[in-house]
């Protein structure tokens, strides 16, 4: 099983390239970006040393579907998907904020709550909550985007006061975040899932706020199975979930949370294949469609050919 972990393309009109944790973003002139979803996988803000076959295709195709399914709510950057691992879209000036919205107390929020935290990003949390319990209504807990290391929690008030985002643009982002999340929850419910939490990124183009990057993928979102949720909550049992959390939990069980002195555990080929299978399972549950593996030729050659053909056709 092959995995694409590095790219080094030279597309016509290419001005620059940014290699992120998972995605490689190629700037074409001043107007377009070519975003390649690689098979890299990150957890606890570190890229793991082995790629996961078909992960990039899974993420790109889920994001593409949900960008289409929410385009009536707000404008987004997507123009086309010329390859299973690539989206081409409009270049926007990204805000240095990630809008995280949560409907259930779990993950990092639960870990903080368990340690006594009762305010998260300026939002007061009710007393007496249990792990995986629903909030009275979804809460938005933004973070500032860091160039390196962990993104930092921040409140709406601090974002506006520090001039990171204007009050007007933040209000727009907040409104879009709640509407996108509500749509995502509706779609998930039809699949027998609960969209627990997710993150959205926004950018500015010609003075207008656009949704950018990915949306409702297992890397950016957490899903629980609806069946058994209430029973597991009452019994204090773990929820069956569809997200990248199983990778984080595997790392935690092997003594790694990217803290000083900790060493990454070995990721064997068999474990990488098992993660690949979980990502494909995620795709089929989240979209309700059968996943078709794009196999055959060299991944880099295929992507380069498909993207060049698309750019030439514009």
C-alpha cells in the first residue's frame, strides 16, 4: 500500500508553496491555490513518521462533498477537484483564528474540565457535567493559529480587542460557524451519527468572508454513533466514535502526548493499514457512499498530470 507523504510539484504559474502538517498548498499566481491532501497524519501537533494510505483521498473527497453541501450557507473557496487528492480554489487571506464549535464535553475540553477548568475561551461551563454530556447549546471556543506548536485558546473578546479579527468579520464568522455546524449535524443525523465538534477556517477575499480549508472531515471533526449514545452516557462507558481520536488514544496508551522527554512509538505497516481501514470506514459512514480507491499509477505523477490539465483548461 502506497502513501504520499511528500510533494515537490512545479505547476505553471506557481508562485510559492506551503507545506503544512497534512496539506501542501501551492499558490498559482495571485488568484488560485492548489491544495494537495497528502497521506501524512498528525496528532498532538506533530506529524507522525509514517503515512496512511488513502487518507488524503478520504479527507479531500469528504471536504469536497461538504463544501458543496453547504455552499448555500456561505461562500467557500472550492472551484474543482481535478484529482482525488486535490482541490483547486480561490486564494483568500486567511484569518489567524480557528473557529472551534462543540456540542458535547469531550476530548481536550473534557481533559481541562476534569482538572477543574470551568471557563473555556471566555465561555462559562456548567458545573456537574459528565464526560460526553451535551452542552445546553453548542459553544464556540476559538484558537489562534500558531506558526509552530500548539494553537492557543483565546476568547472572542480578546480576538477583537487585539485586532486579530475585526468585530464585524468575527460576527460573520460566528454566524457562519453556527449555521455550518447545524447543517453538519443534520447531515450526520441522517447517517446515524452525531457531529460532536469541529473546526472551521475562514479567509477574506475582495472584502468578503469565505469558508476555506477542509470541512467536516475526521481530521477536523469528531463524530459519535447515535445508536447507544444515551446508554453509554448513563453507564459512564466510552462512546463509539468516528474521528482521529482513536489515533490520539493509541498514542496516549503508548505514552506519547508530545510532552518533553516523550518518544513517538513505532508505527508498523500493519498499524498504518488498520488506520487506513478506519479512515475508509469513516468516509463511508459520513458520506453514505462507497469509497472507491484511486489506485494504479504513481500518486505524484497522477496528481501532476491532473492538475496541469485542469490549469491548462482554465
